[in-house]
C-alpha cells in the first residue's frame, strides 16, 4: 500500500530539528518577558470576516492566499494567515482593553497562506509574533524594533539589515494614494493584470508586486515620506531619534509599504543578504486604526512577525547552545536479574530528571554497546550477574574509554559523573 504523504507546502518538523525550535522559542520568551510581553494563544481557525476586515479585501493574502472553507454548519472559516487580527479579536472579545488598554502580547505558532511553495516559502509556516496595544508614543516604536533586533541577535542572526518607513495616517495617506494613482494612470499599459485591477481599490499594492515591469515603475514612483502630514513627520522623526539612541543602524526605504492594509505610520522590515529572493526574516509596523476597524475603540497598536523557518535557516549552524537530547547514561544489562535491576534503576533516575536509556530486550553486550553508541550516550553502566552479586559495576565514559567502579546501591555517590 502507498504511504499517504503530507500536503504540498506543509512540512514536518522532525525530532532532530525540534531542539533548535525549542531553543529559539525559549530565547524569544526570555527576551519578550524582559520587555514586559506576555504570551497569548489564539485559535488557528477564525471567521473569514475577521481577516477580510483586518488585513484588507484587496490584498494578496485575502484575495488569493487564504485557506477558506465552509464547515459542516455552513460557516465560512479561514485558517489564520497571520496573528494580529486574531490577537486583537481576543483582546476585544475578552475586554482586556477595559481593565487596561495597554497590552503587550506575543504568540508563537503556525500560519497558513496558499502561496507557491519554494525554498523559504511554505503554505504552513510559523511566526513569532508580538503585538503592543495601547501605546502611541514613537519611543515605543523604537523599543519594539530594539526588542526585535535583540532577539534576532540573541539567537545568532548575523548582519540583520533594518529598513524603516512611515506610511502616514488616515489624514495624509489618501493624498499619497491619490498621487500614486495619478502617477500610475499614465503607465497602466506597463502594469501587470493584478496591479491594473487594483489601481482603483488599492494602488499602493503595486509596491509589493514582484513583476519586473511593475518594479521598474515603482522605482520611479514618489515615496510616501514626502506626503506625510506634520504629525506623522514628527512621529517618524522621533522614532528615528529613539533608534539612534540605541545605535540601531537603519535605512529609510520610502517605497516599503508591506503587504497588509492595516499599517499606519511606522513600518519596518529586517532582511539579510543570506536568504536570496525570500530575504525578509521579519516585518512589522504600527496599526493605529485596526482596533477600531475590528469593532473596538480607538486604540493604537504596533507589532511584528518573525518568520520562524527563515530565522532557523539563517542561524542553524550557530545554535551551539541547543540543549543536547542524547541520554546521559545507558544501562547495559546481561541476564534477567540485571535487566530487572537496570529497569528499576533507570526509571528511578528518570524520575529525578536524568536522561537514561536501557535495552529491555535480552541482547548481548555488543548489541547493547552499539545501541548506546547510536543514541550518543556519554556513559554506560555495565551490569551482569557478577555485578549484581558484588553490588559494584563499571561506569564507562564512551568518549575517553575511562572506567570508574561505582556502587549499585548508592547511585547518588556517582551521579555527579553524569554531566
Ligand atoms: P508578514 O506577516 O507577511 O509581514 O510576514 C512576516 C514574516 O513571516 C516574513 O518576513 C517571513 O519571514 C515570514 N513569512 C511570511 N510568509 C511566509 C511563507 N509563506 N513561508 C515562510 N515564511 C513566511
């Protein structure tokens, strides 16, 4: 019979990889806690409407990439393509904002987008996502970017390249939108079908288009920074001051708009030269109108998402601190009484938190040593009939070959060797 395989673009994360995942997650939790962020876990399935309203109807994600279906009750549901909308929904649904409008939240988990799979782009991928609600001050934007870069460096990311921009607010953006519309109007013939179609609904999308002819046009388009209103200009200037205060290097990219509609003011992206075409490892920005858009009061927000797979691809070789999984001790037992003893001792040590393995099948010493070696055990305790009688056995260091005689009745006297 044929083996059923995974769905295209959906990847298994195998045991040999999960240590790295856990290590990166642990660093994220540590760094985010230092900055006062707490974890929130939201469902992966939401009403489709949440994303249509939150992300924007005329975006690639909502138009082309969502996994949307009707469940058996006829409800239209979607596997979440990102976490921000879900987090805000939870924040409003549970009235977290009533007790305290300021909420610093993070979540780590799978997202789903039906993009064309390629290296660094999957249909199920994972994000490390932070959302700070209730703060409007530009120093928070600086703090969020500082936290992001600190986290990325703490897991060994080399040479992160930060680009920042301000996308304006609902006062100055319409003017910019109109100027882009005007700019593109005479160039319609050179735009791809998608961009032409979105000229009226969402002309800023052309900035995210990957089609070369559209890219050429975009490079000549006016940048958003020139059309910012006074308040947005001041806000952006203050964000840059707070980045300077922490010696954070950045490049202002006035043509970076990012793929989701909800961003206002600060937008940022972290790229590296090592990722090829899929070079963004993290991205985020401010979304001061989104909470209201989702039915809540006027509460500002800012957040970012790190692509977990991309981060791991960049740091894989550098994660020396990943805790080892291999057992600390293998108990090789010969004969029934020794095997029973090994079973009892091994499990007792496990209850104390030691990583111990034994072979419960009746096998010769050679086979057991081979297994210990295969599992990468550092030490092996060899127990046979004679050892059961004398209550003493050899503890062998598999890397140096050194042997120490230890007492079977008093494992606590040699446990210090198991490191
Ligand atoms: P976004 O939510 O589109 O701003 O993406 C934030 C980050 O998630 C990106 O910088 C990528 O690192 C990662 N990402 C987005 N889409 C995918 C995908 N299809 N596969 C893998 N990583 C992704």
